[in-house]
C-alpha cells in the first residue's frame, strides 16, 4: 500500500513539473521568444499565461520592451567646419521594435545593441556638426542638428530591429585648448557691442538735451514776450491814470513827481550831483508852490 502511494505521489510530482515547464507568463514589460532547437518559432507580444513544449523541445527568452536610454559616459569630441573641437554630451531614447530581428542581430545582448547604436550616433553627429560653424551648433541650428541625427540614426537602426525614438544634445562645450581663446574673442565682441551701445546712448542723450534746451529757450522767449506785453499794458494803464490825474490837478501832479525825483536823487548820502541851483529841478526847494500862484490867490 505504501509503495503504491509513493508511486502515485511521484507520478503527480512528475506531471506537475511537466505542466509547470510547459507554462510561462509574459509581463507587460517584456517580449517572449519561443525557441525550438535554436530557432525562433514564436514571438509573443501579449501579456498573460502562455504554453509551450517542455525543454529541451522548446525554451523561452525574454526581451525588454520598455523605452530604454543610452547616455554617453564621456562627451564626444567633434570638429566643426572651422576646425574647432566641441565636446557634445547627448542621450538617446530607443526600444526593441522587431524582437525576432533584434535577437538575430545581437543574440539578445543589450550591451552589443547599445555599442552599435552609440557608434551610429557618433557617426551621425560627425556628419551634422562637421559641416557647420561653432555658432550654428551652439545656438542657431541646434534643433536642426538633433532632427538630422535622429533621422539618420533611425534609418540605420531600423534593419537592426531597433526603433530610435529621440536624440537630444544635453550640453555643448568648447574643448579646453580653444575655450580660452573663444572666451577672449567673445569678451572683445561684447565689449565692442557695449561701446557701440554707449555711443548710441550718448548721441541720443545729446539729442534729448538739445531738444530740451531748444524747448526751454522757446518757452522763455514766449514767457518774456508775454511779460513784456503785460508790462506794456500796465504802463499804458499807468500812463492813462497819470494823464487823468494830471488833468484834474496839474500843479499837484507836478509837485508829486518832483517829490519822487527828490527821493530818487537824494536817497543815498554818497551820491554827488552837479546841477545848476537855478534849474527848474529845485523849484519846489525854493518855494512850496514851485513858483506858481495858488488857485485860491488867483
């Protein structure tokens, strides 16, 4: 009885082991290649539970189907059309597009695939950068270069079963042997631009000051003309008032004007006058009536 039970358990274990060797699970992040005697029989892209023949009749190899990244450990030294060396740091996004072709090309070795793609990227960068100047690479045509490199590498990677999704230039620097000379040239160029801007600013400042002075002179001239006009009107009104006052009492007006003349003439003790004492200027000094008979006497 025990021998039969043992044999049954052994049979169940063998059957279970056989069944487990015939089943495998494909995750969402993988492709599955089913091999039979070293030949790819099936490519499984759908995730889930799948079946195959037990080894050695069939076996399974998993490949990564995610978006992968290639980053260069050291920047690539690439020469421009001006024979200037640039250090370009880049990265590439890629994935396996055709699992069967990819495995045939690289035997499933991801390092071999990365090395091949790095070489292709290096060649594409050289092809695009060698025909351009430093200014084009650094500033003017950077996006154009990335597009060219992407199209170039994508076309060359397609026969390898690889899809190149994106290529980016992260950093572009001058090689150490030319960085100092380039920086000096850039500094002199910026200094020239600064001096030019200063001269333009000085010229504009002179124009503004000249315009302000011209406006100032015009305003002063208009104000002076207005003041003279007002003064003329005031003098005319004063003359009219004097005329009316003189018409009412000419003797008093003459006396008042003489007093004003005395005040102006004798206002300072240091003043010296050389005048004939018998002149008409002193007539009110000689007589309170100025030599005129008062109206009450007349």
